[in-house]
C-alpha cells in the first residue's frame, strides 16, 4: 500500500517507521538540519520517519495514521 504524505510525495506504507506530531518536535532544531530532512510544504504538521529520510508533511498526524489504517483494496506493492 502507498500513502500520499503531501507535497507530491508518496511512500510505501511498509517503509514508514513512525509518524509524529510536528508540534512536539519544534524544540528539536537539529532535526531540521539533518542531511536526510525533506520538507514537503511551508507549514509542517507532522513528521514522517523512514529508514533513510525524515519528511516534514503538511498533512496532520491523525490524517496520515487514518490513511495507514484504511485498507486500499487489492493493490500490490511491487
């Protein structure tokens, strides 16, 4: 299954390690300076962690979690 995390970026659901609310990470300025940081819009509402990148998404954490939980039919991940 694939998840649209905003900013024209789609990730495989199995590659998503964690989704965090960006408000709890605003104090962690070193996160935005990480070499693998990808900001997908000006207003970051959630942070999506994969094994290789950290994405700042304009979509809320709750919405992304709902997208992960929703079955997407019989789509194949190849």
